[in-house]
């Protein structure tokens, strides 16, 4: 059994063959898929897919940092409205949220404010969070130090920091999300995951992005989480089935999955 803890299979990249991609995921042993939101424009797609199979798809609702701009207040109102949450089934987390300063830092203060709002929302409702972090680890940790490190749970998805950063994440009781980057030749992630407990690792694809080897350069999809599991088993010297079982148990615990 595998769990893809981060997939955007509701996106338009899958419009031509979504059902087939879901079928391939099930054949690969994927038993659950968590669907993180992007912004208000993706809610309807997300809601429609989550309703299509409420025993297979689970939802994280939130505002992605790259969608934060001058209209962020309006976005938050739409995403966190009662009507929006009523349209969604199986909401198990707030996400994906965080900060992204890789391409542009124009809205860095707005991103901090949006992150703070969503962390507060998650903490009040006792929901875990899915953190997107790109070129912003220090800034995210500064926001979280304002009172969100105690009693909160979550995952730093698509982790790309060093071991020292990983230790900070683990010290908070958060998990590390590992995807296709683990399989890349020049990735430093294998050195990090080799030093952290398997009980703190979640598997993900971030599909349609960041396809693992041997599919790199192609559209990623949930079935390819098996490639990540295989690579992880090689790195840490654990049986493939053990890796699948343990990481799935981690995901079930964090997101309270059935």
C-alpha cells in the first residue's frame, strides 16, 4: 500500500486521461491521494474530484504562496468561506500554504501575513498543515515561531533543505515530504533522508510536477510514487514493502485517514 500525500491530479494537465491515471495509481498500489488546493480558481476542480470517490481522495484547502498578490484578502475570503468548505469532502489539512521566494519576493510581507492567517486557522481547528517552502525556510520558521510550533502538526512538502533544517522540522514534530527529487542524480536529498527516521517521512508526487527517474521530464502522476518508495528503500537499506507500510502509516496518522 502506498499513499500519495501531495497530488494536483485535478489540474487541467490530466483532463485528457484523468480516469486512466487514477487507474494506474490503483494498479501501482496507491490506496489514498491527498489533494492540496492552489487558490480560489482551483476549488471547483478539486471539489468535483474529491466528491467522485470520497474513499480515495482527501482534501487540503488553502492558498498557495505563489498565488498571493494584491488581492490576497479576497482569495482568503473565498477559500475559507463556509460555502467553499461545504463544497469539499474529506478535508484533512490546510494546504498547501507557506512561502515561495524563488522567482519573486514582491509580496514577501503579504506571504507572511497569509501564512500566519492559515496557520492560525489550522491551529484553531486542530488540522495539520502542508507547508510549501522554496527559498524561504528562515522566513517560514520566523512566522511559525510566533506561536505555531507548539501543538501543531504537518509536513514540509517536497523538502529541499539540508539536514540541519530537517532537524528543526522534526524537532517541531513535523514530517518531511519526499518526492521525485529524491531520485535525481545531483540531489542532496538522499543524504538528508538517510539520517532521519523513516517514521517521519511521507511520500508524495506533487504531480503533474517533478516526475521521478525514469520518468523525469514527463508529466508526473500518482502511480510514480512507487518509484520514490523504491529509491527510498535503496537509500536507507529497508525492504520496499516496509517503506510503503511505514510511510503509509505516517500519512494515516498525520491526516487521520481511514
